[in-house]
C-alpha cells in the first residue's frame, strides 16, 4: 500500500487531480443550481454538500503544490469527503432499491463520490491536523446535519422522501464515523505520516 504514495505525491499527478476536482466541483455546484435558487440566503453555504467538500480538497491540493499545509482546510476536506462521498453512494444505491433503475447519471455519482471518499483518506498521511482543527470540522459537520434535517435543506432525492427520518439518523452517525476516522488517520499517536514530496 505504501508504494502508492510516491505516485500520489508526484507533482504532475497532483496537478491532474487538481484539474479533475476543480471540474467536479464546478459541475457539483451546477447540479445544485435549482435548489440553490430556492434556498434562503442564510442556508446557502450548507446546501451544496459534496461540491463544497471537493472545494476544500481543491485548496488542499493547491497548498500541496505550493509545498504547504493548510490544516483547517485539510480537516474540513477529509471529514466532508468521507461523509458525503459515502452518503451519496448509499443514497444512489437506495434510489436503485426503491425504483429498480440505475441510470448513467446515478452510476457517475456513485463512482465520483466513492472516489471522493477514497482520495480524502489516501492523502491523510500528508495532513498536519491538530485536535482543535478537528473540533472546528466536527462543529461544521454536525451543524450541517441540523441544517439539512431540521430545516430540510438536504440534497433532493424525491423518491426517498418517505425515508428522510431514517436518512437523517444514518447521516448523523456517518458524521460521527467521518470525524472518528479523521482522528484515527491524522491525529492519533503513532499514525502513519509522510512529508510532502513537493517541499
């Protein structure tokens, strides 16, 4: 597994990943455009969950290319990439279970969001996160759950409307899992850690 890190840290690979994530982020905000138009301004930062997660990672990649660590963005990236990457995969699989149909767009979402979660975890050895960074990310993430499931600003999957209480419960524990895995990979003593090869 460790043999993959010279590739992940390669400058050209980081540039390619930056381009892919930038395009995916722009598309993600476009995907939310109709919901954003109808969203009260106070909730706008909390509605486009997945593109905001990938936007955090875009800034992490820019920092890596500059030979720097921006730990607050790193922790927001890994927590939200894991959370919303897994969340979107599960939701699209639930849509398949309910409707019996998986269209190309759903397959694209499953693949791209699965990749989001994986990339957030794979780059964990390069992060320089401290506990206070994680506390801020935890507050952001759990507050987002309140916005989504108390004020109903969650992403719209109309065929799953009957399951919103169960989805909200699942999402809360997915947030806890994402915070926990972030602690395990980036803060705990004796964690696997690497220097940025671009430094």
